[in-house]
C-alpha cells in the first residue's frame, strides 16, 4: 500500500513572514515511532481511497500527542456535478484544527489503497469588523477582514432564487482555540476547501466562533442568496452557518449562541422567512435523499436533517428548537412569506403574514415609478387583489410595507424588449426585374424586437427617396415583404427601415442593386451524352441581354473553372451557343454566364450533367411485370408485341401495369442524357 502526503503550507499574504503557499508530496513510510514530520502545521485533512478508514494523531509544539482521531468523510459538500470533479473517487475527510503541530502518526483500519494528507499552516493576521449596512445586521468580519485569499477562488458564485432556510453546522475542530486564532481557522478551512478539495471557495456562507465573532464565508455578497458547498443536495436556496468547534457533547458557548441567533434573525428577515415555519425543498441528490425527493424541513434545520451525518453535533442540535424561538423573538416586528399570484392582464393577488396586527400597505408602480394601484389594511395578514385586467403589458414593481418592518419588494410582468431592428436583408442582392422569372422581385426581411410602426423606403445614390415599400404596424418577430422594382432604373440603392414605438425610434439600412442586363439563362436539356451516337451529343445554352455587355461563359466543376466557352462584347438581344462537352469526363457541372456593364457584373448559372454511361435494366418478374432500373429516364418496352413508354422518376423497382397475361416482353432504358441501355427480352 502506497500513501502520499500532500503538505500544504499556506501563507500567501502580504507582510507575512511565512512566504508563499507551498504544496509538497512525499511517499510515506510505514508508521514509525516518531511518525511523519511535515513541518509546522495547524490544520490537517485526509483524503483516501478504499472502504477502510484512517486513525491518526498529531503532536503539538510542546511535544504533547493528541488523542487518536478517526477520519470521517467530510459531510459539508457541494452539490453533485458542480465542484466535486477534482476529488472524484476520493473520500474527503473533515479539516481538523490541531493548533501548531509538527508531527502526525496514522494507522489504516480496513482496506485503504491510497492516502493523502493535507497540512495547512495559516498565519495570524489582524482582523477588522464591518457592520453590514442593513438594519438589524450584527457585526460581521468580512472576507477582507479575515484576509481571505481571493486569488485562489476557482469560479464566479452561483445564486439561488432566494434564501428559503438556514442549515446549521459545526466544523468538528478542537474547541481549544483562542479568539485571535479564529480568523486563522477560517482561513485554513478556506485553503483546505479550495486547495485540497478543489472547490470554488470556502463551503460555508458564514462561520461563528465560540467568542461570538461572525465571519463572512463564501464570496458573492452577504445579502445575496449565494449557493454554498455545505449541504449536498440542499445547497441551493439555503444559507449554511458553521459554528467553529465540536459540539457533539460540548455545549455551545453563550456568546456563540447569541451571535448565531442574531445572524439567523438578520439573514432570515432579509428573505422574509419565518424562523418557526417549515418549507418543502427538493433534493438535488445525496446518499440519503435521491434527486427529486421532496423533503419538509424546518426553516432553521441542522445538517443531519438533510444528510447522513451527526452534524451539527448532538448538543448543538438539541438546542435548535430554543434557537428557533429566540430568533423568532428578535428584531420584531417582521413580515413573512410575501407572495404574488396571477399575471398582468388579469387579477393579481398579494399576500403576506405579519408578526403582529398592524396597518400595512401594498403598492404597484409602473416603469416610471408612478403608483398605478394600491391597497391597505390593518391585520396580521396581508391579502389584497389588484385588478390588472385592463393594464397595459409591461413590467411593474410591487411593495408590501408596514411600520418598522423590512418591506417586501418584487416585480411582475415582462418588461418590453428594447426596440431594435436586426437581420435586415434584401434577397437577391442584385434584383433583375426583366421578366425572366429569376430575381424579378426583391424579398425584404428583418426582425423586430417589439411591436412597432415600421416605415420602409428606398433611396437612390443621391439619397432621394424613389419608393415607399411599407408604412404601418408590425408585430415583434421575423417580418418580410416582397417588392417589384419595375418602376426604377438600373443602379445602386439603399433600403432604409425606421421603427417607432413608445416614443423611441431606431433606424437601419442595407444596400442592393437593380440590374436588368442579363436574363433567361437556360440549357436545352439537364444532361447530355457527347459520345458521337447522334443522340444528345451537345447542349444548347441560351440567354438574353437587355443592354450591351461584356459576356463570359464558363464551365465550373464544384468551384473550379474547367472550361471557358465565350469571352466577348455582345449587343442586346437573344444569345446562344452550343457546347459539346469539350472532352470533359462524366459528372455534374455548372454553366456560369457573367455580364459586365457600366454598373457591375451579374452572373446567372444553370446546372448540366455529362453522362455517357447507358442505364442498366433488369427484369425482376413477368407477373406482375417488374423491372429494376439504375437511373431516372424512360422505359421503352413491347408487351406481347405492342410498344409503349413508361416514365422512370427514380432509380429502383418499376412496376408496369398490364391487365392481361404477359406472354413476351422486350424492353430497354433511356436516361435523361439520351443514353440507351441494352435490350432485355423474356417470354413465358
């Protein structure tokens, strides 16, 4: 069995004598009398593989060995698939504050295939307290105050729709720490969670020490619903608060209890959550509750309520009922569970509960801040309905307030999208209204972000408006119109679109051309067979010029020019030329005719195919009369001496309908290029 020790000496802080953080790995030898000496450390955490566990103890600076500890899987975890990738396959142990120590001894209990030990050293630095600028907030030591290392954060914070409950933890650290060490403990937990576990940040949202100091935890804003990594399956929508220490049998200190009550009272009041209420939450998945499992929880719950763990310790967990009661009595009066049901365009109901019967008021405001509806009453319940049946669609803000209570606010409806005109296009970019059926009309398309009055005009090269295509109301979304520029001469033009709505106006444009010079390009047949048999040996190419132009006729295979048939200045009128294939191999080609006049070059194309290979024909059965043909074309056959033709639209089986008995048949296939296949004969 091979064990690895990862030694993490973490002290990357300005002015610290400890220097930059250091991670070392070393092979561990079997347990000796003196154990492993990784240097001075203050926190240790184990990662291991296998079904067994690890017992370990540490020696302090004064040479005193601690009691043997049994490694336990850390139960404060991120939700699956979010921050656990770095430790997949490893069992993650709790970080344990040991105080300044120099040695560790360990023993595997059961099968342990790999072991990784993390030793964290966290310097003591001065801390500063900052009171949150919100009524009722207790003094909180911010991340800057305890010198969080912001450079190691692995990602931006995630946010829930709100805070719905609080989950209380203990850190399972030693309870023998000084007030000055508390910030170092918080920083060491941050380093362990990020550097060793690979999480984005410290897992807890807040931490409380036994002296009543409150520390800001995970980055993202103390007043916001930051998703932590403390209660796998239930991190979203909960605030995780950890009391520093082990409270399995030790009672929480009065100062810590008072700070916990103050923090819970403030945080739940921000979310308007009644600390005595219950909530239903859906598990995101953990070993106890599979994904999708609904669970009814107290608004202040212990970690053991949502995960298979003893956290927050039997002693602290037993005090949660009295803590809930104390939180419910602190900071009164309060407003609980504000809710809005309904949508703009119908009745909208506003409800809430108050901690006591008082005069309350509800108001709805439009985008300008003007009050569009209001209601009031005197009771412990808010219940008011706004008749929004005839109210214009839009986004509105609402508030429910009462004297000395934190007001509840929110929004309803959908804000109109900012007016915009996008994806403006004229197709084709060169319009040729010459009556040949190709590009005679311009198809104008655009996308509106909101309903608006749209004005579409066309300007010539001098900026003069020569046509108004449309002026009227259009709904949001993809819009289009078709326009025939018969009345304007050849030239360069600009399409201008102006949209107006709610006093706002946006404008955009795109350019296009009108050129009638070239038209009516056609091939006499889609395929020909230049094999000298006198059938479809060439193809006739025709087009028409409406103005004098320099004309080039080229043959392309895919995008490569393989032949040039014509380069000449031509006069207006019908044009034509014959192409015999020029010795090119069988395949698909494109005939491209380009005309260049004083304005621009216009190109039209037509596909042709050279096919010298005759089709194959096979008789499948006489009854019913069925053939298999290799390609589309014609089937020429004589049934009982009488000739007929059958069109073949696709390769494959062709069934020929015949009401009598087929005594004899003679047949051959002819493809689109005029190639004739071999004759097939059969008699009954």
